[in-house]
C-alpha cells in the first residue's frame, strides 16, 4: 500500500477541480502506483467535491483503473479471439511458472501482477501482452520468458 | 454491385504535405468543405457508416458558439488495429482532418479520445501534436487539439459513451435524441469522427472528391483500411478498394483452408465459405470498421462464438436490461447447449433473444451482439451443439 | 404544440413532452420500471419500449420526445414480445422468493411479471452465478443485491434529491451493481438512512428493516407496558396503505387502531414537538441574546433545526465544522422517548425497565436515530422500536382490523395532547412556522402578524424558502430585539440543504435560523411513507397537514396543556438543567465517504 500524500492535491491542481478531470487524475495516480487505494479515491472525491462512491463507481467501470492492489509491473494478457487462437494459453502458463502466481494474482514482492484483458489491438501480431503501457507481440514462451527476466532485473 | 476484385489503394498512408492541404481547405468556405464531403459519398470509417458530409452539415447548422470536433480513437473492436497504425504513421493527417472538420462545423477545439491500450504512443503523439499546433499557428488559424485517454472500456467507442467518459463519468451511452450534432461532449454540438474518416477527409480535400468517387461502389465509395488477422499467411494492415466480395478477399488473404470470415469484429457478421462469393464487403453487404478475421477448418466456431460472447458480457456497460442480461443469457445458453444440459432447441429461443436485443437495447453495442450470434449459430449450428 | 399519433389516436402535446407522457394523456398505459416522476430520465430498463413508424429499432417511450408527425404503436406483437423478453431477463437476475418477500404484492417487477411473464420460464437462472451480497448493516434498511434489477432509481434518488450519493453504479457488464464506496457496509458510509431510495425501489432490493415482530412480542408480553407515539406526518399518509386516496386525514382511526393492536398507551409525538418548540425557541432567543447583546463571538449562528435525523447525519458527514450551529435539542421522537421512561414512568408509577417505547414514524432514519448511543438519557434505550408508516399499515392488516369502519378515538394522556403547531412539523416549513408562532409571542406578547396564524411565506414546495420577520413592540425582557429583523430560511430535500450549506460555508447566508428537513416536502415525503410517493402525493399530504392544523383548537405550542404541565411538574423551564439532561444532546463528526 502506498501513501498518497500530496499527490492527489497536486494532480487536481494540475488538471482542475471539476468532474471532467476525474479520469485524468485517476489515470495519473494509476500511472504512478498501478492501482487506486481507498485513501486515494477519498482524497480525489474531496478535491473534486463529488462522492467517494461515485469515484469508485467510475473507476470500477474502467478495467485499467484498478481498485485492488497491483504490482509494479502489471502484465495484461490479451484473451480475445486471435490471441487465444495463437497461443495465449502457453504464454499464460509460462508467465505463471516464472512468476509463481495465477492469473489475477500479484507476486509476494509486489513486483508483478498477472491479469487477462480484452483485445489490445495487436491481432496481426498475436499473441500479445501489455506490461504497464508497453505492448509485446508475436510472443512465444521463450520470448516472453526473456522479457520477464529483463523486467526482473529492473 | 461488386467490384472486379481486390484492389490495393494508397491514400491513407500516402505521403503528402498536410500544411498545403490545410491552406487549401482554409481558403474554402465551410459550405464548400462540406459539399466536398457530400460529393465524395464518404461514410464513417468506424463501422456505423454515417455519411460524414451530413454529420458535418448538421453540426455546422447548430447556432452554438461553442462546438467540438472529437476524434474517436477508442479502437476497441476485436480484430481492429488500423487506427493505431494510422496514428503511429500519419498523426499529422489525423490532426489536419480535425482542423478541417473544425473549420467546416465552426469548432475551435478538438479532442482525441485515445484508447488506454495505446498509451505507449502518447509521448510521440504529443511531440507531433506540438509541431502541428505550431504549423496551424503559422498558417494563422486558431484551432487547438487535446488528448484524452481511455482506460480499458470497449463501450467508450460508442459516441455518447465516449462523451460521458470525457466528462469524467462512467462510459454509459446516452439516450438519443438528442444526437451528438445537437448535444455532444459537454452538451455542445459535436462532430465525432473516426481516425480514418478524418484522414480520408484530408485526402478528399487533397485529391478532390471526384478522385475519391472513382473507387468503390455506389453505396460504399472509396477505399478503406482493413485489419487482417486470424488464419492468414499475411496478417496486417491493408488499404483496399471497397466493394470486393469476401471471396476476392479470401483469395488474397486466405490460407487455402478458410471456412469463415468474421467481418466487422465481434459486433460484425460471420460469413461462411458457401456465402463468400455472394457477400460484398461494404454497406450493401457486410459493413466493417475494418476488422477481418479468417478462420480455417481447424478452428471451432463454438470457441469463436464463446470468446465473443464472453467479451460482450464483460464489456457491456450494464445499464440496459437487454444487453446486460441478454449477453449473460446468450453466453450461458450456448455453454449449456454445448454441454448437453439444455436442449438444442433452446438455441431457437436464444435466436429470438438476439432479435430482441437488436431492437430493444439502448445502444449499438447491445443491438449488434446478435449479429455475430445469429450468423455463427445459423451457419455453424452443428458446431455449437456437438 | 406537437401533433402525433399513438395507436392511431391523435394527440397534441407541448414540445419536450415524452412519448410516455403523451400516451398517458390518451389514457394509454405503457409499463415502466426505471422511470419515476421525481427523477431524471434513465431509459435503461427498456420495459417501456414502443414501436415508432420508420425507426430501425423500438424506442424507449420514457426517453423519447414526441415529435411532429410521429406515429407510435404501444402494443404491437413486436413490442409485446420485446417486453416479455425484457421482463423475463430481469427475472433471471432477480431472486424471486416472492411469497416470502416483504414487498410481496407491492413490487413493480412482480406486477410486470404478472402481466408479461407468467407461465414457463424461458431463460436460465442467473441468480446463482452472481455472488450477491445482502447488506444488513444499517439499522434502518436492508440492501439485498439479489433482488436488485439495476434500474438505478436509488442511485438517482441519492444523487438528485439528496446530494449524498452514498450509493453509485459500480463495475460494468455482468458485474454491474449498485454499490457503496468500495462495497463498504452501508452503516460505514455517508448514507443518511433517509430511506428515499427505499421509497423508490421498485422491488425488495431496498426495504426498511422491520421491527414488527419485536413490537408484537412486546405487546403480548404481560410484563411490559408498551407506549406508542405517532409522528405528525403519519396521520395524513397511513390511509394510502389502507385503501384511501392520498391526502386523507385518518388521525382518529389510527389512534383507535393502535389501541386495538394492544398498545397500553397511545400517545402523540405532537406533544414533544410542542416541547421542542419551547426548548428550541428558547435556545434560539438565548443564542441571539448572547450574540447580539453580549457580543459573544463564539455563539454559532445561524442555528439549524435538529429534528430530522437524516439531516443530522448529513451534516455530521459533510459539514462537521457546522455541528455547533445545530440546535442541541433532540428530535421530538427522542424527547418523547427520554420522557416516556422518566416523567411518564414516574407519573404512571411504572418501572421504566418494563416500559417498551415504540414510535410510528414516516421515516427510516428514525430507526438509526433511536439506536444512537447518545439516545439513552433515561438510563435505558429511550425509544426501543421505530416502525414506519408502512409497517404500521402491515400490523393493522395483520390484526384483521377493518380500518375503514373504525370509530375515531382520542389520544391517551399524559403526553397525548397536541397543537396545530406540532402537527405542521410534518411539512417543510412547519417547524419554522411553529417556532415563529411561539417565539414571536414570547418576545412581543402578541400573535405573529399573519392572518389566522398562517405564516404562508414559509410554506410550500419550493426547495429553498426564506422569510424575514420584523420584531416590534417587544416586552421588557426582550427589548434588545426591538426593531430587529429575524431572517429565516427553510430547505427540504438534502440537495437543497446542501445549497444552503454552501451559502453558509461561503459566509453568504445572513440567516438567524434555518429549518432543514432531509426529505422532499419534509416528513410527509419521508422515506417511511407509503409507496408510491411523488410530487402530487406530497402536495396532497401537505394540504391535509395544514387542514389538520386549521381544525385544531390549540395552534400554538406554548398553549399545549401537557407541555405547560411538564414544565410545572418536572422540567422547571425550557433549557433548564433537567431539560439539558434529558432533551438535549450533541453530535459527532463522521467520515465523508
């Protein structure tokens, strides 16, 4: 769990204190910490003068605005049709083996989270994943192992 | 009327001097720009196919001093990735198209709504936007574009859901009317256009509408970018003249064993082999935002359908009954039939449900779930049951 | 005017009228579910779809404006099939344990099912697939997600009428649900327990927490002496649940029914409403004196009323810095409760531990209020059980009482006397009017300068009302108020309360006294009142309240003989030490989420 500190205040000052800035503010928090804590959402609600339930309701609508704890690197594996056809399951098995977690979980050291996601727009280079913002495509078990090992060194 | 076959075109990615096109457009009257679009017959490239010229005309006719041009870059339809490629390669033309549209409708502000999955493009796009703003300034025109990011919600590609999202809310489609041209983002008249549509508009101004109408058919003018994936030796992005048949397409992209093509993504139609020759890709046949997925005989159409239904059950916004519950019912229904826990005749009830969803759901998402469902179930019924 | 055809009949309507309203004009009924007169259009349940000639799809009649030349058909085969499917779909997500449900026979989904979905079920049951939660954490109501049909009336109510948004729509797709902040228990969030959502829920997803069985147990327990108090707004609404039209006063029948139910003593919250006026009016005058004469800057003005427990919880969560501005008076319900187990017990020579104190309230927040730890001044729980107007109607039906043919009866004594000033507590502006009737007379020795005591500027349905009363001809003790203009404001519905609070916060409200009621229309529109409640029904109930006032012999709180007696025998004087011990309290700051 991270401490939100002055971040929400700074972000609201930067984006503005009105409702239309809610999502950019939440996105910036997630960009920095990968998920939203209750404390962060309550702070955002206060800054924008809206209810915390509405902040949560809005965040929970968007897959990338996670409201449960995520690791430093969020791995999203595309599960839509082409990636499924082109070996998504092997990629998942490989990742689960390396990280020793199941889909939906976060490693004990809070470095990696593994989740499935809907089409990320790389069907011609399936299977594909996102690690935070970065896409990795035309994956094989070997290739994805190398990628994750590089991240582990970071 | 179909075309003679598959013809590759190079308009969208053609190297041009955007500044020159803008100068040309800014010398035209608003009505002239709109007339060019009307003459070209250009229909929206996002999939719904509303005539671009009409959309601009309606928005231009609104008296509001504040209007918006919104670029829909929330490309979420499974199997579509053309907009990412366009933004990656020719963002200048996208921004230019927004400025031209802005001029035509009387908007000084543009918003690009870019899907969260493409966030990695943002640093580059910001640099390119910066030089675009400088260029516009040099020309002596006042137009400003900002980017808003999505955060993983397919439904935000629906125009009114996209507006809600820009306004900081859940991406739930609105009741229509009012339509965006009257009350769009921030309740101001808004023209919302797909990435590719805006680039096409630039090319229509550049080459003239006559050049554009030489491509395509009466109902489907011009060319468009196709995203080709699935069982094909050559997956990728291809700009093709509209009006070819699925057979023409399969001849070019198939692996020799194609049994079905899903045209238009999860919300589109499944065309089986026996209908390849008679089915035109375009508004007179099967329309598409560009998604073309090929399946060969090794694939189970049950798995394809299940994958799509699972997608919709998750990505429905959930507000309206037919879509929220209907998607769950279709999904659970095919599972039960497959397992033999429901009678195969239950598929008939589900087909009727798909019809209800088509006419009673609140927005295009719920209304189009039935497309894939009905076309897959009716053409591959045995695969669903056994 | 816009002309259109509905089922081949011509109708002309104002621009902006919906197809649904236009059909109503022709007496064509189109079923609805997510639609509610008090709320903005949602168009999400799709039950009201109709066929529009030339349209590609059916259209939602609640969300479609009538247009010139439009041709609508409301009952085609296409429409009927779609409606049937929609109702069937809703039923698959809904736990249909109708015969055991508190809302049985008062459920809009059930009525629709009865019309469209009887017989064999078409689709698969989804209830087991959803991990539905039942939240029983609030003492006021239960939120049962397995009965929820996602119409979002509750969400719109909480936001549009109450500006609280303790609940919002969360997640999407199959997982979409109505949720508090991150699924926290309702008792732990900003919810005011006002019950407006309960009043608007078309199914049993939101229902008051019922204490009917506990009350029956007490009544049948020979060891117990069960006293009951009835709030002013109950008598003008109870009839609706027993076959009367909205706006019928049933006070005498209600009192008789309560006696028949077996309560040992049927008393009136009106008594403690009058007492509230004495205590709160005095408190206001004292605050004014300290602020105006003594120049004490620490005195918090404007002073806010404190009768509405929904409002109290609202300010505790949202504007805790203004808690000192609240009158320290308990609500009439709690004053009554504290006195029932002290004064009443003593006078009637009953062991207070044997007294069970029940109140009948138009309110769900009163259940929470009775549970507050602050409300034990008598040494016991001052009010043991709070029942809503609806629950009382259920008890009357359970007892087989022929309400319509019941004779009228009078309240028992002591603590059963009432004045018109107390009765009008039930409508927005009523506390203010009652306070002015008494305070003005205390200060000037004369009646308020309004015809027949009716202070009309503080009455009515406007969200925020204000009035100024010039004080002239003061008696000696209050000379310092000579020529002063008493500025007052009234708000009802927390969305309006919030407007006033924003002004107060910005220092832009130079009022001395502000009355706030959590519910639209005041208690007559309370969350515990009969369903449906809407603007027309609130107006009818309000009319009945003022008519009740006009029919009272005594119309000023300070003339209530029971009130005069209690000061003489027990409390000494308003704001006395004893009063403070029993009738006053203070409140706590709460989290804002």
